[in-house]
C-alpha cells in the first residue's frame, strides 16, 4: 500500500490543480494495517455476495471505480458544498466553520481519501484516519446512527451527480459502485466504533480493577445470601497469607491449605468458599449478622474488629451493576491507631502509678534507713552467733527492700529525654555485642534480621538500648531450654493516616515458654511478673512501656504458651529522613 501524501491523499481538480489533504499525516500503528485489511476482506466477501462482480477486484470493476472517482473529482467542490448543506439541514445546525467560498476542510480531506480508496482498494489511508477518529476524534463523541446519516448524505449527493452525468447501464454500474463503496465505509466505521468502545471499556475496567487491587485496604467481593467470596484484592491476599501462617488463628481454610500442600496459598485458591471460613470460629456469628444487616440496610459498619494480631474497621455495602449485585466488604487496618490509643490510656495509668510509687518510696525509705542504722549499731556489741545471724538477715532484707525502692524511684522519676536521629540497626548490633559476654545467653541462638534500608528513628539512644537489653534478658530467661532461639527484626512500616513521616518496627521474638493468654493484658502493669519469687519485682516491662511512650512509640506483646513470645515496638522515623525520601521519590 502507498501511504504517501502524493498517492492516496491527493487528486487533480477540473482546473488541473492537484488537491492535497490539509490535516496531519497519520502513520499507521504497528499491526493496524493488517487488522484493517483483515476486516475489510470480510466485508468485501459479504458485499460481493450482494452486489456481484461490480463489487470486486476484477479489472472491469476497478475500471468502473476509476470512472466514479473521475466523476467525483470533476464535481469535487459541488459535492463538498452539497454534502455540508445536507448535514446542516439534517442535524438542524450550521456547519459553516470557514470563510464563504471556501470548502469545509474536514469534509474535503475525507472526500480526497475516499476517492483515493476508490481508485486503489489497497489504499487504506481513509480507514486509518476513520479508525483514529473513532478512537480519539469526533467519532468518539458521535453515535453510529449520526455517522451513518452523514454517509447516507454523501451517498445521495454523489448519486445525484451520477444521475445528471451518465445514463443507461453505465448509470446503473456507477450507482452500484457508489452504494457498495459507501456501505463498505459505513460497515468499517461501525466496526471501528465497536472496537473503540470495547477498548475504552477494557481500559476503564482495567483502571478500576487496578485501583481496587492496589488499594491499601482489604477488599472482598461477596455473593449475597450464600456469603461466598467471589473476589479479593492484593491487600486481602497479603492479610490472608499472614493469618494462614499464624497458627493461633484457627479457620477451616488452614485445613484446606494443608490439602493443597505447603502454604500458605493465595486467597484466589479459596474463592467460592464462604466468608465465614476466613475468620476464626468465634467470629462467624457476628460476621453473618453483619452481612445480614448489610442486606437489610444497604450498608453496615463494624469497628475495631480483632483478627489475629490485627484490628480492622469494617465497612460493607451492596454494589449493583446491571441486574446483578454483590456485597463489597472493606477492611481498614487500624492496628497502629488502636495501639496508640491504648498507649495513651496506659500512659495515664503509668503516670498515676509513678506518682504513687514516688510517694511510697519517700515514706518507706526514711524509716527503713533508721532501722538499718539501728541494726548496724547492734552488730558490734552482739556476741551471740544466732542473734548476729538474725541481724545480718535483717540487714540483707533491708538491702533488698532498698533495691526495690530504688527501682520504684527510677520508675517514677521523669527522665530527661534527648531525642535525636538513631541508626537502630547499629544500636542493635552494639547491644548484641554487649550481651555476648553474659552467661545467660550461653547456648542460645541469636538471629538478627535487620532491614538494610532501615530509616533512622527519632528517639533517645540510651533509653532505647535500655529497652532492648531488658527485652533480650527477658527472652533469655524464657528460653533456657535446648534449642532456644531469639530473633531480632527491623522493618520500615507504611505511613498511616495523619503520620507523614512513617514508623520503624523493632521486634524481639523468642521460642520460649510463652505467657498465658489471661496474663497478656497485665504484663505492662507495675509489679506484675510471671517469674518466680525473688527473680524480679515486675517493673521491667512497665519501665520499657514508659520509655517507648515517652519516645512517641508503641509497644505490643503477642505470646502463646509453649511456642514463645514476640514484643513489637514501633518508633517514629526522623522527619529529615522521611522528607529526603519523599524528595528522592519525586
């Protein structure tokens, strides 16, 4: 095919001047000509059966097409003007967008390319332009019926000139060529129109599908009544995998995963299962009740829903499309928000406990010092060995009480926090070097898993190291059995609403004896401990919590008896690092 402007995009007028198209030259896209040619062959076969040999690529047919092209060229200006007037009268508005005496540029260009295709059926330039118009030009804003009307008007104008110029069998042949050529054009445009609409529909569907799939919130598509899961996004798959890996969360899907082989498997492998199979048994009734409220009201909300180690706000609504509908369930992860709220409540409790502890320490320490002085004054003059032993026992117990009071004072004393940017990975490495000399860690396997791209946190270096030492010592005490393992993990967390800088996560996990579930709510209470008597007064974790809260962080403990304990801390990222990362991304 010839696609240059000198062939297929020009013709000679009656005065012998060469006409050229005035719009921009469109180069066919890769594969576009092949697609047009393939569809044109289908139309040619169909129209050939209707019009016979006159509509074919036989020499006689091509000769008549050439004569029709000559006729159009001889009456070019009249055909364009009459075509423009016909369109204006049909649609009831003036189409004149040019100076009087000039031809409509759009119609002239279209007619030049139409004539070129009449002369050479392999010149597909006219269809390249029409296809592009359907995709992004005027035809994308016009209906097929409007475009058909425009071409019917062109057909009638050309046929009037045929009737005025030729007679007899020649007129009949010319008429058949004009009608077949215009019908071919109309059928091709109908295909272009459908193709462009289907392409736009696919693009729109892909846009919304990707928007949902990449949304940070968990989204499920649920069938009303049966509650079967029809679809889910990537965030749902991520949460599903984490829950399936968490053996503390029981669900029928864990058994299904076991049948499928080593997992956890993607959520897509469980499409068709009811949503109640995705939640622990104790939550099934509430889940069904929530969905029934959605069916009754059109929508429903549930807040702070516990699911494994996470908490979610659930918003569900009925979505209708055509004659179908489904329930869209959206779960927003509010774990960090809940932790912050809990931290605020606990901070108030710690403040009250600290004030009480300071008062107790002050009131007890003074008389205790007097008792200690009196006992020490009795010792030099006491010759009875039994009584001396008793006095020494009294002094040792006074020393123990003094140590406890010192812990109380340290707990209650407001510390001066000197926050600055900290490389948490370096701090962990330094702390692990320090504990390597402690016999309590002999025989234990220490596994650091530190994120190489960890952002610096904004906190007090000494206080965070004190917290880390305390957690490591607690983990060592809980994992004295053979095969004891302590894992320290760091990770960058995705920023949540209202937190522009983001946070960093530090987690200390052991495979020790674990903490009974009924004690987990009390582990941060002052003076609460699960250790044997004499092994501590229960202020370690309370002090850790106070330090983390003072550094604007959060702390959470998850544990299961016989499997181990995990302490998760989040700390704010240094704003300078967050701004630098945002600038780099931009």
